[in-house]
C-alpha cells in the first residue's frame, strides 16, 4: 500500500508540475501533505514535516536552484535547441567504445562546447 502511495505521489507531483497546474514549490508542499492524510498519518504530519525539512533541505535547495537556473537560462535565450545533442551523442557513441574512460574526453569536450555557446 505504501509503495503504491509513493509511486502515486511521484506521478501526481510530475503531472501537476508538467501540466503547469501547480508550481514545483507549491506541489512539493501540497502533494506530500495530501498523501500523508491518505496514508492515515494525519496526526503525525506536523512532526514528520519538521523531520523532513531537516533531512531533505539540501535536496530541496538543489531542486530550487535547478529550477531557477534553467528558468533564467531559458529566459536569456540559452535553450537546449542551441546545441544538437542527438547528433553529437550518436557521433560519440559510434566513435568510442561503451566503457567510461574513452567516452570521458569527448563528453567533456561537448560540455565545454555547450558552455561556450551559453
């Protein structure tokens, strides 16, 4: 039951944010509270929220930074369309073996190239 609720919570969070019915920050607050009540932990939600804030604050801060960073980059005109990821990925995979060390240099060069274009 808890596994199903966990997957349903992630799916509802993704659906709400991707369909733009809620912002990511509001969905991160509302969705766990709703699913906490559905799981039957209504009286303990406040204590669980405080424990969760202490334990997951760094992860939430990284998610918030990622959202803000990519929103600013998109508004500045630095979108993913400025670099052809698919053709360069196919080229690197065809030219190198599947092990990590031979692929490291081409991937780092492609990253540096993208960084120069932004």
